[in-house]
């Protein structure tokens, strides 16, 4: 008969509490089924380091996946380049519409068709770029998501039982789904794709703005700090809220999963209201965090988006001033000393000259839309004819009216473009505008579009930040190597087992209650082949000894032996394969009766083995005669479809 010694007072070493079990204990290769991840030792303290690095987020990406992501990101940026270029071509259309040289519908149509052709080619290029980027990023995301799901689930089931004592299994399923959903978004087009698109729009928009009119472009840059401040506020609000909301939903989800898994018990006790209240408590915490986040997010996005119309107004004002100054600087008075020599303002007076051209409009620098009075008589100033008349002045834009239309060319002395260029130069003016209205329009629209894209960047960055934040607990689990590692192939595997069990001076306390020792100097000796019953009051260590023999836990002091081998020296999976354990609360997995019995064999059990096991357990007749589909009967979750007996 085995000898059971009662608990004696033995100095017990410190038991690591649950908080210590969540830390990274070492580094090793984490087997994920689809390839292997080289785990790097990373200190992940949830309070001090709320997010992981981008490199850690991409830890399951193979070189092929990274290549696809880079290609997709570059093509997304290329697609983003297309939108500001559309404004650039739009500027060509504006120039064509405002060009006095396009006096006929045919010329204007040719120019507009050319612009439409460029825009069409651009649209096709954007379409192709978006298709390629979506495929590349999508494929890479799906590959990594699959590895994350398999790796995370394997890391969870790999943990020792003490880890589950400190982590509510009901909450793990909710946290598993929530975390990996955010990680998926951080790996896909919502983050990398949109980030590349808006980054391309921002960079290209500002670049075209600077090239079109650098002064307007520089002014638009003055609004960037306002946008960046809003981006920072948004990022901070999202970071804090993601942590709080995730924790709240995990607790609420744990309550729901626990209640739904035991819905019959909940109904029999009539505690639906209590369960709903506990669930609502978790939702209230998430709601408060969401409200706080919404307020801060609204304020930050308001700052970002309000900068856009302000930027638009200020840049248009500067552009208007620059165009006006360019027109005034290029203006020159137009008169002919010699009507037969229209190319030289300084020609000697001859042939009935000088001839003065007059206007009755005060904005004499722009003569395109004025009505000209008759020519002033020789040696007469315009004001001598009428006080409301002014000497006609052309500028770089309005001078084109003197030669683009045949009637105007005759009226202004038979000017051609070459003649007007020579005349303007001799008069100290210019017939070539340094600044077109389209330059200002392109600069303003592109800078505004770039600022708007920059305002959207916080949303793309937020998706990435959420993924990094959600990965913190996932990464802790992935990196944690349990002290009792069933995935470790090391350890002794004796050729046979006799069954001699020895327990020597065992001291043990559960991780969830490290200051309460279940065993203080526990001793037990069970010879091979003996049948033993452990009897004692609740909490005396009967089930604990079974858990220690299965190596669900390791004692803090003392040792357990099987046939003289210390259990710590044996391979964990081999050890558990030598034992059969029917717990106080048997568990059936969702599936068929056949599948549940087959779990008792490592590898694939044959039909004959399953039926032989059922016959040995005196269950074969019940399965084949009572159950509707025999061994193929679906037992339901937790065996809920079977009778309680």
C-alpha cells in the first residue's frame, strides 16, 4: 500500500505569481506549422512599451511576402501620383481656354482633345497600379494572417497549465479574435495600401505645387505644422483608447463565452440578469473609452481639416497678388511714332504719327475686354480728348489681343507676334508672362489636395498603430517559452514503463495562489502494478498529485519519479502518452464520437482501435444501439447534444 505523509511545515521557496508568468522567459524558435519564426528576445512591458515595432508586426512575412508588400506599396504611391497630375493637366485646359490664340473652336477642340488624351492615359495607369497593389498587398496579408492565427493558437495551447490559471481561458477566445482582426488590418490595404496612396498624393501634390509656383507652395507648407499637430493628437488618442477598449471587450467577451458555454446552468439558476449585468459592466468601460476617444479624435481631425480651407484662401490671395504684380511689371504703353514701322516704339515720327491708342477703362493693364475709342489725333494725349480716357497699356497677357485676331492686328498697325515681342522689348515691357493663372491654380489645388491627403494619413497610421498595440499581448504569448514545454522534443524517452511512482518531499503552491502551499513535504510511493486510492479532505492535494504526475505543474521543491526517472528529465509528450486520465469533469470536444475517442492516440487512430477502446470501456453497445449515427454522431460543443448520463 502506498504511504501518504501529511503536510508538514517545510520552508517553501517563493512561487512565481501570475504576473511573472506573462513575461518573456527565453527565446526559441516558435513552430507555427507553416514555416518557422525566429523569435527575437523582446522586452514587452505593457505599461512601458504600449506598441511593438513594425519589424515585429512583419515577423511572419517571408522574403516573398516582403517583396510583394514593397511592390504593392510602390504601386500605391504611383496611383497616388496620378491624382495631383490630373490637376496639372487641368491647368493645361485652363491655359487653352484662356489663351487668346485659340480664337477658333477648332483650335480649342484640338487642345482639349490632347488634354483629354493625357487624362485618359493617366486614368489607365492609375487603374493598373491599383490592381497590382491590391493583389500584392492582399496576397502578402493573407499569408501572414494565416501564420499569425496558427502560430498564436499553437502558442496558446503550448503554454503550461499554470499559465491558464493566471489567464482566463474564456477571455482568450475574445482576445484572440479581436487582436488578430486588428493585426490583419495592420497588414493589409487599410494600412499599407492607403498609406502609400496618401503618401504619394501628399509628396506629389507639394512637389507640383512648388514647381508651378514656389512661393505659393512654400506658403502652403506653413500649414503643415497644424496638420501634424492634429495627426499627433489623433495618434495619441487612438493609442490610449485601443488598450482600454481591448481590455474591456476581452472581459465582457469572457463573461459571454462562459455564460453561453453553460447556458443550461444559467437558465436553471435563473441568473440571466446577473450575467447581463456583468457583461454590461465590461461594455460600459469600453463605451467610456470610446466616447473619450471620439472627442479627442474629433478635435484632432477638426484641426486637420480646418487647415485645408484656410490654406486654400490664403494661397489664392497670394496667387492673385502675384499675378497682378506680374501683369503690372510687364505692362508697356502702346503708341506708334511711325504707323508703317510697328515694331519699334522709338522709331522717328513719320507717316502721320505719332498715333496714340486710348481706353476708357481704369484697369488699363488688361485691355482684352475693353472697347477702344478712335485713334487720338497726332500730337494729342488721350486725356486731351476726354478726361475719362487713359493711355492704352498692354501687358504680357493682353498684348496677345493685338495679333491673334486679324481685325485686331489691322487695327493695331498690322502687328504679328514677332513684331509685338520686339515692340514690347523696346518699350521696356514684355509679351511673355512669367506667371500664368494656371500656375497659381495648379499650385493652389495641388497644395490643397496634398494637405487633404496629409489629413487622411492619421487614419492610415492609426490602423497601423492599432495593429501594433493589439500585437503586444499576442507577442507576449508567442515569445513565452513555458517552463513545461510540450513542444520541446528534448528529454528522455525510455523504452518501456513499469509504473513505479515516487513522490519525494514535494512542496507546491498554485500560481494563482502563490502564498498558499497545497503540499509541504508530500511523500508518496506506489509500486508498479498496484492499484491506489488517495483519500482525504478537499484541498489535501489528491488532484494536485495527479496534476504533478502529468506535469501540468512542477513542484517548487522536492521531486516526482517514474521508474526511477525524475519527471523533469522525461520528454513531456512521451510522459503524457503513457498515462490515461479521466478527470472529475470529463470534456468532449465538438465533433463526432469517433473523433473524440481517436484523440486518445497520438497520430491517426484506426477505426478498429477506436471500437476496441469503446468495447474496453463498455461503451460500444451504447454508441452503436442508442446513438442515432453511431460513432459518427455529433456530440456538440462540450457534449451538449448527449444526455447528461
